[in-house]
C-alpha cells in the first residue's frame, strides 16, 4: 500500500509541474476557444450560453483526475510508454482526421501502425504496449464521460431531405 501512496504523490507532483508548462497553457487556450465556439451554438439553440471559463476549469479538474487514474493503472500494469511509437500514431491519426474528424483517435492510428509493423516490419514498435495504452486511455475516457459527460451536453438538430 505504501507503493500506491508514492505513485499518487509523484503523480500529483508531476501534475503541478505540468500546470506550469507553456505547452499545457497553449492547449488550455485552444480548448478555451473551442468552448467559446460551443457557447455561440448554445446561444443560438438554447437562448443562453454557459461560461467557457467555468467549462475549462471543470474540464481541467476532471482531466487531472483522469490523468491520475491513467498513471496509476500504467504503473500497476507495467505499461511502458515509448514516445517514438506514439509519434507514428499521432501522425497517422492526424492524416486520418483529414479524411473525417471522427477518425482522429489513437485506436485507429494505433491499429494501422500496429498492422504496418506486423505486415511490413516498419515501424518497429512494441504492439502490446501501444494497445495497452490505447485500451487504458479508452477506459479512462469512458469513466470521464460517465462522470462528467452530462454537464456540457447540447441538443443537435438535423435537417433531413424528404424523398
């Protein structure tokens, strides 16, 4: 049990260091502007908009919670994240997003890179590690949706052509 306390302690220290990172602040700015865009849609559809700053704060808190869960699970499963492997996956995911934004997902990118690694032998990646990371990320994502997915829901109205 002492090991769990150490893991949580060092995870919190790492989160505090991340909060001071310029890259993290840039990502927060991007997310904030996305929430401003969503606010315009809310104003059109609902007649009011919710605070983008409050949404950003709540998302950040839940994101840190998800990060702690992910780190603890990675450490207990012994998953090793090799950044080089995920650069390939990120590039493939970005290319897939040009086809359809829905495809920007590590599960699609990871599957394609893993298949390429199995079939043609390039890039050399640890497929079990990559798929473990993808699985844990999806599990944590589903937990976050369960806990906070209801908060920013917005009705979607579609027009269909009648034949």
